[in-house]
C-alpha cells in the first residue's frame, strides 16, 4: 500500500497567503477575505487524510474454461466495508496475454459504507492458463491532496485448452527408428513390403522369403529382403526463448505458430502409431517423455496449452539454454529423433539443432517464418534466417520453412518431396 | 503529530470563527486595540508563508498514481525491430563512434560475407575480399559503407541527396547496405 501527497494544493496556498498579506498590509478587507477563503481550502487539504480503504472484491467469469477466441465476460463487484470513500478508482488485473474487446476494466466511483459497485468487461480467450492479477485501488480524500494506492487480490483463473486437430498430414520423418514395427522406412533390410535387396540364404530364414525363381535359375539359395518399416520416437522441441516471441505482421508471436504446428504434428504422429514427446526451451523446464496412446494425446494437448514453459507472454529474463540442452540430452531416449520448432532468429538454436543431430538424435527443423520486409532491420533478419536455413540444409538437417499464412500441410508436402 | 495537528486545527477554526464574527460585526474589530505594527508583522508572515508555499511547489511535481493499462495484452515486436531501433538511436547521436556502431557494422558485414559467398559460390575469404573491393553490389552507398579505403565515395549527387534528406546519414547508409544484402540474397 502506498500513501502519496499529490501536492496539488501548494499553488492555491501560495496565492492565498499572498492575497492575505496584500489585504493586511494594504488594509483592504475584501482582498484579505479572498486570501482567507484560499487559506481555508489549503488548510482543509493539509488537515484531511486519504481514507482507510476496506473493501471486498468479487470477480466472476462467464466461462472459466472457454474455447480459443471465445468472448468471456468478466464481472467485478466491489463492496465498501469501511468508511465512506469519496473518490475510489479501480483498475482490474486483466491477465497480460488477454485483450479487452468490450467494456472497460476500470471503475471510478464514490462508495458509501455497505454499498456495492460493479462493472463488467469482455476479454477474448487465448491459449493458456490466465490468472487475473490483483485489482489496483486508488482512494483519495475529498480534497484530493492525499491518495492511497493498494492492490486487492481475488483468485480467478481462465483456462483455455485448444483441441488437437482431428486429423493431420503425414510428417516427413528422418529414417531413424525405434525397435518396434511402424510406418517409418529404414535403411536396413528385413521384414516389410518394399523390395530392398537379396542376400545369401541363412538357416532360419522364412520359407516365404526364399527367392525360388533364382533357385530354379541358378541353383543358389537366396533370401529376399524387404525394407524394414518401424515406429519412430519423435520429440517435438519447442523454442520458447524470448526471441521466439517475435511476432509476424498480424502481431501473432512465432511461438503461437509453433504450438499450433506442434498440435497438428502430434495428431499426425500419434495417428500413425509413433511415440511422441514434447520438450521446450522456455521460462520453465518442460519435458514430456515420448509414448503413444490416448492418454499421451490428452497430456500433450494440456501441456501445449498451459505449461508455464510455453506461456503466451515472453519470459522476463534471459533463459540459460545450455543447461536445458544438457537436461534434454539426458532425457531423450537413445533412438529418439527431434523436430525443433523455432523461428530461427538466432544462430544459437540452429547450433543446438545441429548438436542434437550430431549426438545421434536425427533432427528436423520446422520454422514458422515471421520475418517481414517493411524495414531494413526486418529484411536483414529475414536474410540472416535464410542463411541459417541454408547452413542447416548443408549439414543434412532438413528444414521445413513454413509461412504461417499458408497451410502447414503445404510446407510439409514440399518437405516430403525434398526427402531423399 | 496528529495531536498537534488537531490542536492547531482547532485554534485555526476558532480564529476563522472570530474573523467571521468581525466580518458580521465590524464594530467589534474596531474595539480591539491592534496596533498597526502587529498588522504589518502578520501581513509579512503571510507573505513569507506564501513564498515558502511557492518554494515547496517549485521543489515538487504534482504526484499521482500511475494506473496500469490492462486493456491490451502484451504485444511483442516483429523480428528486426531491435536493429531498426538501435540504428535510429545511433543516428541521433553526434559522431557515431563506439561499440554500438561496431556491432552494427560487424553484423552487416557478417551477413554480407555469407550472402556474397552463397550468391557467387565463393569461399568466405574471397567474399570478404570482394566486399572490401566494393564490387559485390551495384549500390555505391552499400559498397562504400562496407568497402575498404580504395572503394570510391558514392557520387556527389547521391551524397548530396543523402545529406539533404530527412533521414540521418548513418541510418541511410545502414538501410541501403541492409537492402543491398537482402537483394543479393534474393538474387542468388
């Protein structure tokens, strides 16, 4: 709580004293009277103090778990449980990520003891868990010479969990695989459907895989090998450092596009039978071990919406990523491949993708392009990003360059075409 | 303290009451034997208090709470905004020498080297030499900005236009260099 002198009567006091002095010295009662009135005001302002504020605050929301984009009405009522308040101003603690789309989160009123004043406004729901901050209250005495500022909290939370899309496009995965049978082609022969090679028969090979034609032609026993197809373990690594909050021309941060893409990819990968996990380099450590199934689908949906490491507002401090990378390396299963979702706005994240790839976690980068061309700085950053993409591709790390205005399917389709 | 305040307030209220009484009954005031000198002293005291009030007002700004503006969610900047801001800030400074200037030039040079190497299939060293020679771009301003001492200054007409334009000189040079780098990259 802060009590503050506003100093707004100092000028009046000076004028009043000068008038009084002039009235007395010139023996002019009329001028003296003017001064006396002014001194009276100034004295009143000096003697009164800002009232003690004792109020109760209540806040209700029309829907505590809205869908993204839904309009949520917030109603705040304030009841005076103390002395009369001549001038009370209230500003509600709207969560920083939300925009007020209708009404005003402010109130200015006089409030008698026992009385209640209310106001309401509407916010647009966005991904995340949004906690309302304390309301700021400002009370002044009648003269406005002193004011008391305080915060009054009441817990209200709005949780917006976007659903995962019902279906998604095929994700171009690297040919690095787990031990379980699944849809990812490998570079080794074995059981599968696509012809891969023939080799010398080894005792124990299935009779169905013996190349009988060749046996008839040459008398040699050989075995046909098919391209093995296996299930992949994929960890989506989301860049949520400060730079990933840079926004596109529409004002949407790159992170939101990355989270959208992660949702679509989760659906696709889980539908195809892959194990999917999530990691993020953000304000808080974020790790969900890869696995399959409906429980994982629900867990990922929740994590992508409300994890504090993926907050819709940028982290306040710089994040030390090197430690997070070390942690991630410890957590990643040996056979896991990673898809790094990043706007690629600095060299460091490109280096990390390269390092993970070098450690044996085949890396792919999916990069929402939020760079613009309306200023030299934007054009330079766009060029630097292009250079990073070239460098990654030169190091055999596939980069899916996605312009968020276009559908993700399009970018993924182009990446599939580029696959060897 | 508030006790003293209350006593003084009560004393003041009594005096105001007396004053009002004298206004209503001027005869009573005339009966009070107040010498002229006392009145002069009271008048001067009021004038001194007036001067003190003026001094107090001069030494203090009108204060007030700064209430938050929660209507709009946090907006983040587009990428490259920090670069544009830095250039604008540097341009307002007299004589652009120092670490900031070097950082801007190094960043442009690093991007230019990579872009020229990619565009013409050169090694980094060859690209650096081409930039030093000023032959990497057709823009004389960009060529002069990153080029070595042998690169000629832009034509007089161009320099005059930059000098007379509303955009500060440094900003204009940086803008044109950034544009030349972007153009070279797009033309690869």
